[in-house]
C-alpha cells in the first residue's frame, strides 16, 4: 500500500518550536484601581510589535502586589472573540477557571472580591504572557458552582471578563520584580567622577 506524504513547508513552525499546548498555567490579578496601563502607541520609538508592551508601560498607583491564583492548566482557559455591538467592534475577553472542591476559603474569597474590578496577567502553556483588561476596561468577576449529583463535580467556576477595544496585550514578564520598580530613584547619582 502506498502512503502519500504531505509536503513540508519551510518557515512554518509552532510557537517556540514546541507543540501548541492549551490552557493557562499562571494567573495573577490586581485591582484595576491600583494600576495604570499605558496602551501601545503605533508611533512608538521602541521596536516592539503593535500588541506588545513592556514593563515601562505598567504603573502601580499604590504599594501592592498581585493576587496569585492557583490554576490547574486543564481547567483554566482564555478566550478572546471579536464581535460587533452597537458601538462597533469589541473584543470579548474571558478567563475561565474551575476551582475544584467547594470549600469555605474559596467561598469567602469570592464573597470579599466579587465587586472588585481586575486586571490580570496570564501565562499560557506555550510561555506567552498577556495582560488582560486595563484600568479603563477592567475584568469583572462572575461565579457559578454547586455540589454535583452522583458523578458531577463539586466546585466553582470563576469567569473574569470584559469588552475591550483591543486584544489582550503581550508583556515581557509575569513577575512583579520585573514589572515594577522596587526601589526609589537615587538622587545622589552624579556624572562627576572622583579620581
């Protein structure tokens, strides 16, 4: 039996030369009112792709850090759908996160944080990091859950979603130490040299 092989096209590779893995393996949240995001300028002097920002574009308005949420990659996803509404095109951005085993600490966290508006950093399983939501278009938290019957699941599903004027932005790091300055500027610096 003769098996016809498909031609190999050069120049087409998967992300970073690896398989295309689905899911989110890291999620960090910060209240939107504590953050200012400088959206990319297409005429920027920096040689960055249009939808990429670096740490010089994210500013903390208050001394705080991100809230890290434990995720199981198989139960965490991100979607970004371009749709038309009454105001034109918008991106519907949504992070879905299943938290297995409903328990008091999960219920309490949801209750305390249900009214907050968020900005998220997510890292996908291919290593790409995205900033989802901004201080002007923050994510809103919604929740579903319950106790499953017989073979059902016991847990909560969190959704963080927003409508945005542009897709989520790629960033260079998910670590606070890389994103935000941790020291004050030293005004004692001088161009005068002692010999």
